[in-house]
C-alpha cells in the first residue's frame, strides 16, 4: 500500500452498506484505521453497533445506522446522513446484498426473486443515485459496488443473485459514463471466493480455509478508493487485478490491463 494512504484518507468520508460483518465490516475497520470517517449501515442493529464500537475503540470515527437498503426511503436517506454528520461524502461502498435461493430458474419462488431484486439491485440503485447527487455537486467522489463472477458469466442455480449482479454491473457502467465529467469514479469489484456467511450458505460443504479472508477484499477496496482515476471509471475489476497492481507498485498497471 501507498505510504501516503493515511494522508489521502484523513479528510474522506466513506459510506459502507452491509457493514455488520464480512467484507463490509473488514472494509469499515480498515478505512477507519487509515483515517476515514465512516458511516455504516446494516439491517442487524447489534452487528453494526459492534462494528462502530470496534472502530471507535481503535481510535477511529464511525456512525452507525440501522437501515434496509431494500426499503427505498431508508436507502435514499443514507448519503444525506453522511452529509449531515460530516459535511460531505467521498466514497460509497455498495456491499449490502442477499443470496436468495440456490435452485433452477424454473423452480425459483417469485417472492424470493422479488426480495433479492429489491435489495441487491433496486437498493443499490437508490443508495448510488442519492450518493451520486452529492458527489456531482462536490465534483469528486468514488462509488464501488461489490459484484460477483456469476454477475459476469451466469451459472446454474444462481438465479436472482446472478441477475442482480449483472444489473449492478450495467448500472455502474451507465453511471460511470454519466458522471465522468463531474469527476466521480464508478467501479465494480468481484471479491472472488471469500470467507463470509453468504459464501458458507452458498457452498455449505466447502472448506473455508481455502478461501480469502474478507480483509483481502477490504485492502483491494481501499486501494481503489485511493488510487482509482477517471481512466478506470466503468471498469469491472477483480481482487486479483488489485493484487497484481499492488505487486507492481503502480495503479497504472490496472489501466494497462484494460488495454491489453
């Protein structure tokens, strides 16, 4: 990581959804450790309060809100809460999401489909839209949405989850094109196999020791939040891309990967 990272993040405000556990929690703690002010949200009160408490105990600054991004009114208010509390919003990490059913599409329950779309796609849209309005006025900002390999190449029994991840990929590309002139960078990041509760639910027989720690995804998100440039906006990246870039000690390597 860049030795200047504390200086770069010291004045930044980051909103992280689904921050009660897994990648969201690891990201909130890492960003706070490097000086960012954190606004975190999640549906489970004790989980997000625990994340906020851990940040504060470590000397960081964090504010937690219980919110379901699948409820439009709650989702739309989150970026404004960052503005009210800290005066700005620099980074949005769209991490919140649910798995849904692991069954063939012909057997997929409509109520589950509706819930997954409501949270993973519509919720992400509503939070991103509200954040984009603030960032557009600031003439700067970075929106990174957690995606998945099944949102780039569909696979059996991934149903609504895969479709919503395809959706956020498209949403991010459209927003990147629309917001580029305002200096707002929009990206997606596929964390790959990571040791989270959702992964365990998707693959209950998998050996978790073979998976990445959530902190690796957090490190990749931190790298992008600090180093991403207009040239990268609209990209669909993988954690492995970031690992390669940091090994080369150059953010330019990500742009070169795009052109190859």
